[in-house]
C-alpha cells in the first residue's frame, strides 16, 4: 500500500488513480496532459503513442504504468498485445515501422537522459518520415512518463499484476479519456 494515506481504497484506485484522487488539482493537470499527448487527434496513432509510454514505463520498471499503458496500446493496435510485448522486449526487432522504431530510440534515450538525445537520433527519425511535431511529442511523452513513473513508484502505490485488470480499465480510458475517467469532478460552488 502507498507510503502516505490516500484516503481511497487502493484496490479500487491503484497506481496513479489513487494519487489523482488524493490531489485532484494536480491530477487534473496530469490527466489533461495525458489526454493531449495520448488520445487527441495526431499524425501518430493513439496506439503508437501509448506504446511509447508503455515502453518508457517498462524501462523505468514502473509496473503499474507499463501494464496499464500496454493494455491501452494493445486495445488500439491491430496487432494487439503480441506487438506490445515485442516492443517491450526489444523495439529493434519488433514488427513496427522504421519511423516508430526511430521514435522509440528517441524515447528510450530520453528515459536515460534527455541530454543524450542527439541531432543524429532526430535526423534518423526525420529520415524515416517523422515530423518535427512527432519528434517533439515523443520527447514530451517520454519525459512525462518518466515523471509519472517516479510519482507512482515514489509513493509506493499499489499495482495489480493481472493484465486482465488493466485490459478492462483500458476500455474506459479509450471511451472517455484520462481526465474524465481518473479524476473526480470538481465540486460545484453553491
């Protein structure tokens, strides 16, 4: 269980969902950023963007985020969970496009250190067809996942180890987004 009292049943609100209920003001900002980066209209599919987040979370050994975003990615990719598992094992041999592979290289580098991203990595992604916006958002997705991974693990939140739990939750996130699904509504003033 979490290192601090979250005021919620952590079995009902595992991982970041409990933290968002503990601090809805910060939770709303984090979840709105997630909606923008992961599900808003974009030249990259939502599944590919979720896959980047799952990959960074696996590199960070954040079980909750890796499992939850793997489930959301799998639900949105035609190849499903088998492709997600390939990427998490080794993106260099996974059956993804050359462009996505180049973006995953950038994301993995950001996870290690943003200062290690080089012009050569960026140019390689451009050579595979990545736009500046896709490169920008890949870096921001990777950086924001590093922050959230450390937030979730730094407070010792609960994570289920059953992938089926995350697969069910993924459907709700796909249907209504992160902000609507994870953060309680702000109380109306009377």
